[in-house]
């Protein structure tokens, strides 16, 4: 069955922070040590973020001024999955 409804973007917190600070996939690829193509695949859940990627991304946004106590790994990389799975039920 084809899904014709709108889907929630993957990693919405990461995307929101990228927008807030004007960062592109190219910028973020440099942060994680990958190409923008690879970063884009990770952002679209085609390839998994490694733990190293997640730590680098979190540290990068903290260095730009985000509160380390609020910017948890859960919030950045996992909360949206839990929220979306609850919507399906």
C-alpha cells in the first residue's frame, strides 16, 4: 500500500538547528568528517549516524551556543522516532 500522506522529516531537531545557524549539509559533512552526500543520506535515514557522528554534531551545536543540558542525544537523534512510532498506533 502506497503512503500518500505527508511524512515527518527525519531528525527534525538536527534540521531545526541547522536552519537556526544557517548550516548546510556540506557544513555538517565537514563536522562529521564525511561528504555532504553521505551526511544527507544519514540525515534521511538511508545510512545510520555513528556514535562518533552524533557526538560531533552535538558538540558542534553546543559550541555555537546551545545549552548542553537541553541538547541531549535523545532529543537530537532518538525522540522523533519514538514520537512517530506512537502516531502509527
